[in-house]
């Protein structure tokens, strides 16, 4: 399913490590003739009250001016389940999540939330996603195709048993690519 380029084009793409979530954001951006801006959440989160929201606001403002796809990788680190309020820290964390929910709903472009752990994403975020596309580990047949496509044409592969590799090792596409590169 393709995303309409309109307000509220939101998608959640949960899946294991190396299953193609980042590549999907890049492909969608290319398909729409847009850039994908990967938001590095580790550089956004701040322990000081209000700073995370300020940083996110700058990102959303710049994205609106540039017409880019916002790609939140490892989204569970900030879009995680809200907790019961036991202290001021919990109350602030829940306020951050509420702010982000509101800001995503106001954003005119496309937002993609990628996570390795769907169960860790707050249910309120999942309800607001227009699309949910779950990424699975590749089947044995697909793993064999990935193995075959992961090497440069000039690589000597006469003695490589791709069927064996695909059958014996249940790896994601990203892991297969890393093995081939190394």
C-alpha cells in the first residue's frame, strides 16, 4: 500500500533487526521524489524538562519547510508505553509522549515510526498510525535469494552453497548483507 502525500501520512513499521525498515523509508522517499530525514532519537532526548520538545519542534518545523519524510528509527525509545505516574519524572515522560502525539497529528507530511519491538510502542501511537506494516524475518527461499544478490558480480562464488546457507542460518537480510560485506 502506498502512502498518500497528505496530512497525517503516518506509518508504523515494526520488525526485527535487519528486516528492511530503514530501506523501506529510503525507497518510499525515492518513490515520492522526497528526502527521508532519519531522526536520531539518542541526540534528541534530553534530561532537562522541555528540551526534548524544543528539539523536536525544530525538527518538525524544518521538515515542514523542506517537505521530507520524517523517519523515527528505534521509535520505542521515545514512543514507548506511558507508565503510571509515581513521581515527577514519570509525569514529565508522559507529557513528552503526549506532546509528540499532538505534533505528529499536526504534521502535514509523512511520518514513519520504525521499531524492533512493537509491543513496546504506546497504544495511543499505534491507534494514530494510518498504516501498520509488520516486517517478518525472510523465509528460507528469500534468504537464498538475498545471499545470491549480496555479492559483487566479480566475487568468486563457485564453491558457495547458497541453499545450505539459507537453510542452516536464519538470518535477516541486513545480517546476510553484513556477512557478505565482511
